[in-house]
């Protein structure tokens, strides 16, 4: 993990952190979700609710996601309801059902269009953008790169993108 001020090519005040592995991204996302006070917007290609009860970073994230609406936080998920395989479709629909029951608003991209973007916006101040899906990967079998930033322009651009996708989805 590279924290602000530690990257050799960025000025020390640059609001950027890189996470190179899935567990660090999940841990950061869990911390940010718990700290949210206004809104959480998630655009995810794949999202998978854990089906076991083993305590780990992924389960902590889901506990934080489920608790967010009860704190009067505006929670929105944008994802896909159709995939080439039934298993991927089933994962997203099941995860969305859990979040909807917790109070999240969920919308699906039009069937002719795939939402492949993967980002989370917390309180319109923090952006996590990268290649990680919100799936349980305890062995960290995929290589991912994610950027966490508080750069105002980057966060606003992502929020505009999310809102545009949200209005065209069902």
C-alpha cells in the first residue's frame, strides 16, 4: 500500500493512496463505509454477498454496508443483472437483495449495456477506483490495482458519471 506522501512521483500533499491487493482495498473500504455520514455510491461489475459465516475482512465490509442505511446514509448500488453465466447473475441479484433489505437503493444497467466500472464514492469526498470487484477472494487469486483519493476533481467526475448512469438505469 502506498500512502499519501510516500509515492516517489507524487508531491507529498497529493491525496492519493494505491492499494495493490484485495484485502487492503476491502479493509480501507470497510473503514470508509463505517465513517460515512452522508452517502455511499457503489458502481460494481460483480458483487457477491458472503454465504458463509467466517469472520474476515469481507464479512466486516458487508456488516458495514448493511448498517449504513440505518444511520440515515443515502446508499446506492449500480450493477448488472445480466451476465453470460447464470452464476454471475445469481451472485449480483442475491447481493442486491441483501442490500435492498438493509435499505439500499439498487438499480440495474440496461441489458444491452454492461456496467464494468468499479468504484465507490463516500460522502462525495472520497473515491475508490480500480479493478477490484466486490467479491469474496480469501486467497487473493486476482491481481488488482485500486486508487483511493480525496482529490476533489476526481471525486466530482466519478459522482457525475455515477449519477448519469443512475438516471439511465432501472
